[in-house]
């Protein structure tokens, strides 16, 4: 109710926008190859990048799709470049954005690109010969770029002009959308009812175990009735079947941000944590089991670290000379863009790689089947 009263102009503009697309009054296009859209209706914090990486692993391990040319297309949030850019592993977060760069470093064998226009980006990825004559992309192409057979659209659920083959929406377990509000009173950037248009819902960042009653409760609150745990699906009010899965996050062992990293610092008991992501609570909880957090610096999401920020961290490092300095995997992409970081600080900087996984083996197998069926 608060959204419809206090934020009526914003709420109404969203309603009109979706009506125009749903009614066909605004044009909707499809790519020439299968596409998977992964996104959310909130601002940050649902785990899009780890789930995108999970999708990549799933497809690379598949007997059919593993032999195809896979591509990831992102907007490249807060990058300094414009137009279509093909991401290179030795590039910078300033050029491509932290998330696309992280994905490319983890999966150097696939194509990763950024473009504000998803339609244009998909067209370039499917027809790379067009890049040779495009003024927008003339300086950013590998001449041996192969045409994509499938494109994963990172954070493109609000990009209604492009209709994906399969759409996946993420919902944060710790912040249910049905209890949230539109910006600026909440974290919703889109109407929560838009979740019903997705093919798949994934409730992310769940506890390691959820009982059947909790899963059914989540499904019901998200507008899904008669939830069946075996098929991971239920029925919406319009009679449409929708699948819902539950995932959790886990962290791998610490890795050095810079080549100068000294692994001996990992075994200290004191830790300085800094992050520039929407929600670092899961990482904080994970690290707290092994370390005493002596300093914790929170920066805005996708924060560009300045010399002043680094000096603040360095000051804390001098105060606790034996402590390890830890950050997130996404943040380390931007930290590497910082200049004049002293070697003694580089020796102490580490990050924890993040992964996501489904709560049960049945969910994993069912997800793969649903995904492959949707791509046929």
C-alpha cells in the first residue's frame, strides 16, 4: 500500500511500462540463438554473479551445450568505456566493470562482452562479422571471435525490449520481496509481481537446510500454490506452472589479490575486512568463525576505491600489523585498478572466492532438466 500511495508516480510508471510491453504496443525482439536471462527485481545483493557462474559451469559440463560457443553479455555497470566491448582477462574493471571481468578471469575459454543495449550486444555476439564495420566496436574485437551459440544475459530482467528464451529471477532469502517496498523506501527497483513472469525463481542465500514446510511457505508467499518438492514447481493463479529452487552460498579458501600475497598471513587470528558490495553479511559470518574482525570498512556497491580509501585500510593495517586484510572476490577486481598500493599492503590482501549451489541434489538435477527443456 505504501508503494501505491507515497510512490504512486513511480509505481504507475512501472505499471504503464510493463503494460506497453505485455500488450505488444512496445516492440519486443528475440536473439537469433537461445538466451538465458538472470536478474532480480531488487537493487543488488541477490547473488547474480555467482549464479551466472553456476550457469556457466552447468552448461560447460553438459554433453550437448559443453561443445557449443557460450557467451555472457552484461551491461558492465560503472565502466568508463562505451558501446560494445569484448572483455579480456588482462583488462581492468574500469574498462569492463568488476563482474564481467571476474567472470572472464574464471572462464577464459568463453566469450564475455558488455553492452548497454542487450539487443545490439546479442546481434554482435551472434554475427561477429558486423563488428568489423561498426564504429562503436572497432577497437574492442578479437578478430577470431566465433559466433555465439548461446548467450547468458547478466542482470537483464528489466530489459523488456529483448525476450529471453529462459528467464531466471533471484530472490534474497534474507530480504523477501513480498515484505519489501519500491525505492527509496525499500530495495525494489521493479514491481514484485514481475516475478510471476519468470520461468524459474531461485531463492538465494538460504541456510544450508530448509524443511518442506519452509519451502512451501516461500512458494505460497511468492504466489505459487500446490508446491511440489519433487518437481520443484507449483501453479500460479493464472494457471501457469512455475519452478522454484533454493540455493546457498559457500566460500573457497582465501586467495591473494596480488601476486605479492604472502600466504602466511592467512593463518593469523586477526582480520581487517573491507567491501564494496550490496550485502557482505554472509562473508562476515563466514570469516567470523575463524578470525577476530578487528576492523570492518563498508563502501557502496561497485565502489571505485580511491587513494584515501586505501590509506584508511593501510592505517588499520599499521594498527594491527599481524592481521590479514580480506575483501570480496568482486571487490578485488577494482582494488587491482588502484595505483601506488605499497608492497607490504599487497602482501596482506586476500579474497574469498564465492560459489553457489542448490540445497539438494534433486533440485540440481531438476534445474538442469528444466533449463535444457526450456532451451530446446
